[in-house]
C-alpha cells in the first residue's frame, strides 16, 4: 500500500497551532490566525468540511510573521512583501544571538548574496551606521545578524525610505543601548562569574523591557497619526 503525501505529513488543526505557539506568543488566538489568512499571509489547506489544516511549513511561516510583528514592528503589508520576495526561502530571519555568546561572521559577498542587496547599498548602509563590520578593506567581516539588518533596510527602501534617513533607527537604538550599558557595565566587567552571569540576565531583561516600551510608544504614535 502506497503512503500518500498527506499521510506522511501530519497536518494540524487551527486549535493545535494555537497550542503550539502559545508559549512564545501568549496573545495568539484562532481569530488572529484567521485574520492573517484573510489578509493573504497564510494559505492553509481545507478539508471537505471546511476545516483548516496547517503543515509544518505553514507553522514556520506563521512563526516568522508573528516574530516580525513582535520584534521588528513591521506592518502586515511589508511582512507579506518580505515573505514573498525572491530568495526569502533561502534567507530565514534568525532570532538574535544570545547575549554574551559569540556570533558567526561572514564576508561582504556572502552578506550581499543572502540579504539580496548589492555592494553599493552595503557601503551606503555602512556609511550611515546600519552595518558595522570588523576589520578593514578585504579583511572586513560582518556579523551574521547583519544579513537581516541589510535585508530589512532594503525592504524599507522599497517604500521610499532613503538610506540616510535610516540613521534615525540607528541613532535611537544607539541611545537606548548606551542607557542600558550604564546600568550594567560595572557588573559585566566583574571577574566574579556569578556576578557577570547575573549582569547578563539583567541585561537581557532590560533589553526586553526597552524593546517592549519602544514598541508600545511606536504604535501609539502611529495610531495618533492614522486617526
């Protein structure tokens, strides 16, 4: 007896999807998933009775959408363009490297290929502080997370944002980081491993709170603008 593709792949009902995602996204709900489907971001399969069935690929796509909303404050229209852009399957957005951990580095040509930009744009982004490579000339190395920075900048430029105006984002985050640094710098430099570990936990918590506050204030301003 031949095993069909649908038998090989376990499909999830919408309630199971909510349960799978609740730990990371406490505000996820069936109505929110249906809304994302209505907006054209999700296309689950349907049974003859009309029930939605989600594959693991659908689940991964939904996780990406929710993270882009939560972590990068992107509107659904931009997220849709991002997910449907050529090369998106090859360039999946990663969660930030854990604080205190060493991040992989890459060369310029790999950065450009994976972010879908050219070397000229990479140079512009570097000039405006959006990219911050280590080394010089041919020895330059970029953090792997710079792939997402560069790709997101390119997406914003599609909507008419000039590269020089992207400095606004860099300036704002730089000030936030400097403020948080003042609070934990001494503990991070401590030789005592336990004190340093506590400082890293505090730094993570401060970063999460600062990101949440920025998101709340950002959306409040946009709501005022939209009225």
